[in-house]
C-alpha cells in the first residue's frame, strides 16, 4: 500500500566560541524577528519572551555554498533550491546566542510504500539532502564565507505528514515510523497514541514524541486548512521544546532567571501564554515528553543555594556593620560628624530660604 509523504527535518546545532555573534549585523544572514513563527504555535505566543531570531540567508550565503550545492544536484541562487522534480526550502532560527535550528523542507510530497516509511524518514537515507544540511551547518558554525568545513555528521529529527487517499494506515505503522522502531510493541503504540489524544482537533492524527512529529491525514481530512495549521503549530512548538530541553541538558542557562521563569510560566501556566486550548494541550504533552518539569525542579535546586548564599552574604555585611562599626570608636568619630554636617547644612539652607 502506498501513501503520499510530505517531509521536513529539524537539525539543531550548537555554536562554539569562535562562531560569529549572529545577534550582530553580518554578511551571512539578515536578522529578522520571529513573530510569524511564534504566532503559528497559538495566539499569544508571539509575545513569549523565549523567541528566536530568524536568520534569512543573503546572496553571500548562497555564493559561499554554491559549488557544494551544485555538486549535490541542487540548482538556484536563492531559496527554494530546485532538486530533481522537487524543491527544497531552508528555515534557520537562532536561539539564545548558542543554538541554531535548521528546518529542511521538501516542498512536494512523494509516493512511498507504507512499509518503507521508517527508512524514508531518516535524513541520512537521503544523502544529497543530508550533505546539503551538513554544508549549511558548517558555514553557520565557522562563519567564514571563503573557507569553511562542512559538518561530517549532524543529528536530525523527522517532522512529516502521511496522506492516505484510500486505505487507512494502522496506528502501529504510524507509531513505528515516528519512533523509529521497526515493530513497535502494542504497549508503545498505546502509550504514544493515548498521550496525544488530548490535543487532536479532527480526523487527522497528530503524534509528537521525542523522536519527532508525524501527522496522519486520512481522506476525510485532506485539504483542510485546520489540519495544516495544526501541523505547523506542533512543528513550531516541537522546535521550541527541543531547544529548551537542550539548554537544560547543557546547563547553558541554569543561572538565567528570565529563562527559568519563562519556561516555568509556559509549562505550568500555559493559559497565560497562549489563548489556544489545543496549543495548551500540546504544550502539556511536549513538557511531559521532554521531562521539563523535572528539569525545572533540578535547576530550582541549583538556584536555591545561590539565592541563600546571597541572602547570607548580605545579612553578614549588615551584621558586620552593626557589630564592628556601630560599637566602634569610628562610629562616633566618623558617622556622627557626617550626620551633624548634613543636618546643619539642611538647616542653613532652610533658614536662607525662609529669610527671603
């Protein structure tokens, strides 16, 4: 049985100490705000503080990778690149001065056998696409337009849509494709489907897990704008939570109170962040999937001793002032004359004003 597969992949890389500061003006990208990307997550998310910058490739970017792109069979000097009978688009987001998310999108769907879904969804099984992203990731990390080294390997996460025009595809096949397990057990299938029940909106089945995102679209939900919006919302939220999870894992922002409080608000008070109920439910699923509450608790335990240390330090300085300074001769020889001088000057100023 065949289905139509619409594919995209997310690749998250870390910048190093020698990478450019992409917050500043540079020749590789034009930096733009990401309100449109954030708004796709759900109404109100465009005001969420942990939003990325959109890095829009310049002509210099395309010139730098032109030879690599051409050798791999791609053509064009702007996005989307033409590739065989398809087109490839790239979206690049910059988070926290440290992380880059690259989304690679095949513009047209392709027919594949249901039995080959797992292998088709692996980016490394699409060598031209894989090498293209390795090239882009290398340029971004090195930041040298004239001399850079493509990455030799990159992690990738599949975000795909499976369209079925005739026969239905079983949950077992879908979950196996999502998780990468060739024969997912009934227990795994049941857990993945049940945990995703709360955020479904129509006949399409949208599944999220640590391994990625998969939306199954039966014939009854084809060409439905609501279905497309749901996929875009989940894809954007999945990216955000992947970055948040990686930040916690790397302990990159453990001392950043804004990061901590923003994530806490998103996870525990999502109704204050987005007006969309289905987005709130998706946030709950993703927060549980990535164990964000546990990460918040761990970070809270790390921050608490530092807060107590600061309080104790301030208290120590306060106590020291009164024990060492208040009771010393310096208090009377220094502090009292200062107070007398201030009071005297204030009185003279007032008297001069009064005499006028």
